[in-house]
């Protein structure tokens, strides 16, 4: 071996490995009881209209707005209680890599149904986050390791009932307490996360814009080290903005959900993030128009928020 060849081998051995970008997808509320559940029982596939778009991503994340279980009793104190039949797992399998359970419906049928849900997701090959068998599990990040990147996604709920929150020795969801959220973001960074993305269940239902609480917490999270903030829960989209060069998408609205009569309640966004070690390179949203059964369909020609690194405000992109 020549000295030149030996020099080149040594040089490439010490050069840093540059990570490729990772394409992430986030969607809002996926509720598979009632209309969507009946559609699945009849042989329909609520995710078929977006199957091709979901398949393009490296990793797909949604919010599971119902337990998937056969046990438990509905809560008397709630107006709406959801529970999906385990047959719905067939439409989720291969479409989503991870589902947040950090929301105000995960505990609708009690702790046993919640734990059954976690088991069903694991057996289907879907990672759950934002909830667990105790508080430590509930606050643990979803770790995504793709293309040389290590991404931490954190899930939290801050909409009642707080009785669903996990405790030191009992199962439940990750409750959004500001100090705990910020500590979790910093801990994920310290654990080697290249990017941190909180996925929030927050805000008031049917409000078309975020409130002061959401705006304040979003900025605190970015100041603590988050690279983007993504939200849901209000059942409508709530717009987006840029803070310190990082995108905040306040609410993605519904994705699979029936029972809404207003146009706003039947419109959601699918969010695509293209990220690398420097942060979010670009992002866009695609409109999801739900029919009366709660099944989403693409809306060509719709204008929805988008942006790229260096933008100071979001723009609008036309859905193809």
C-alpha cells in the first residue's frame, strides 16, 4: 500500500459522516370509533386516499384520539367517550410508525383499556408515546433514528380530564406541565437528540387561532431547545408562525373524525417536515377534507401554510 493510499484511508476515517435529511409526516386527530369505525367494519379503508402520500415519508406520526380495546366502561362525567374495535389496527399497520396517546380521550374507558391499547399498538409494530405504564414511561421521548439523525418527539396533553395523567406507579398520559415539558426537552438534548419536536394536545376546541397560553408555551419550548412545535386538539386548524427561525404549527385539526357539521371541523392538515442536523429545512401542509363518515380526502388546489429554512413568516403553497 502506498503512502498516498494510506493517507486517504486515514483521512476518510476521521472525516465526519454527514447525515441525510429525514422526511417526517405528522397528522392530527385519528378517531376510529363511530363513523370511521363503521366504515372499517364495512370493509372501507379510511386511510386509502392518503396512502401514497404517507408512503413517501421516512417516518409517519399521528394522534390516536381513542383507545383501541375490548374492555372497560365509558366515563360518566364525559359527553363523548370513544373506543375503537381492534380490527381498526389493520388500516393503521404500515401507514403509521408511531401514534401519540397524549390526549383527552385515551382514558375514556379506563386504565385497563388504555393498557390494552398500548399492547395492541406494540403488537402491530406501531410505537406509542406520550403515555405509558407510569409517569417515567409517559414522558419518555419517541426516538427516531434515521439516516444518521437522532430525533426526539415528545407528546403532551393539557386538556381535561387531568385524571388521565400518569403517576409514579399508575398508567396514563403525559400531562403538559410547563416546567416538566421544558425539562424533558433539555433532557432529550442532553441524551443526544439532534432535533427535538414537541407534539402538543392543547388549545380550545373550535377556536380558529391559538390563544395566548399556546403562543407563550410554544416560545418557551423553542427557547429550551425545540426545533419545531406541532399541535392538535381544537378540531380545527389554527395557523402557523415562525419564531427564532423555527416553525410552530398550532393545530393540524382533524384527520380521521366524523360528527362535525362546520367546514372548519371537516378540514385538517397533513404536515410534512424535511429535517437534517441543522433543523427544519422545509415544511408544508396538505389539506385533508373529511366526508360525512370522517374519511379524509386530498383537496387539490387548496392553499395551506408552508415554509423553508430562513423564512421569517410562513407562506402559502397550493396543494397539487
